[in-house]
């Protein structure tokens, strides 16, 4: 099990890598559940996503009260809190502001499984309100839209990913954006083929493995540190 210090550093690395990949911009937030508690680690609202340090990670409870740290959490902490309340299988949540996949939600088009990596995303759910999720009632509606799935897209806003851990949430966020980008580019020259349900089952089983997920993390981490 990761220590709190290790979780904080992983959150910092994940946000920095996502910012460089244009999956998070000056907004966006990534959290991790503190095992055995009703607390989470999350980057503060004022944190600079392109220059994050562990000092920008605060500990809060599910009502947004500070447990450790001296900076206020992001206004949309409710997203994370409501998912943690409902999903004991989820230990990390990221709210991204991706470039390519947001285009799809803006025009009401689905991101489809057009590349192999998309097979691990599962059914991509949609939240059809354009709003900052800064109240618990809105977060409850978003959690309803997500259900037991991994990814939900917010209309003209971004996406939310819920996963078993930080690495998994990071990879899913990256894969969503890669899928959207390639789908968009492919439509400029033709109609991209969409994976069948049978293909998705087989590919998901092959790709959803710790070593392959870590490979994606390590690739982006190498770019961050070079």
C-alpha cells in the first residue's frame, strides 16, 4: 500500500503529465482516497497545474473540510466526494479539461472505440448539463450519469474518470483524449472503423494489465523528467 507521501507525489506527477499532454489545463483536479478513512488527497483550487508540488496537495473530508494543508480545495471537490461515497471500488478520480474530447461533447457526438486503447474505457457516459459541478446536488446528478462506469463526459466542459488507483485513472484520461483526437482526424479522410463488442472484450482483457498501464505512465513520466 502506498504511503500518503507517495500518493501525494503520484498526484503531482499525474497532473503535471496531464497538463503537458493537454488533458488538464489551468483548471482540473485529481484526487486519491485515503485508505480506511472518509478523506481524500486533492490538488488545491489555486494550485498552478503546470508547476505543481506536493505542497499543493491538501487533505479534505467528503464535505470539503480541510484535514491537512492550508489551501482551499477546488470548488468542484463535490465531484470526487460523491463518487467516493457511492463507489467503494474507486480510489482515484480525475476531472480533466481535455482539448479533443471536449469538442465532441460540445457538438453532442460520442467518442467511439476507434482505436484499441479505447477498449478499456468501457461505455463512455454523458452528462448533458453545462455547469461547474460546485454543489452536492449537481455532483449527485453527475454520479448518477457515471453510474458504475469509468468515464463520463461533461457537455462543453471536460470529463471525469473514476478508477481503482492513480495510474489507472491517469491512463484512462489519456486514452480518452487519444481516442477523441484520432477519431476526429480520421473523419477528415473517411469513416473510421469502430471496434465490435467482441473485439472490445478481447482487447480489454489483453490491455487492462498493471504492467501495460504502468508502461503508459512511464512513457509520460519519462517525457516529464527529460
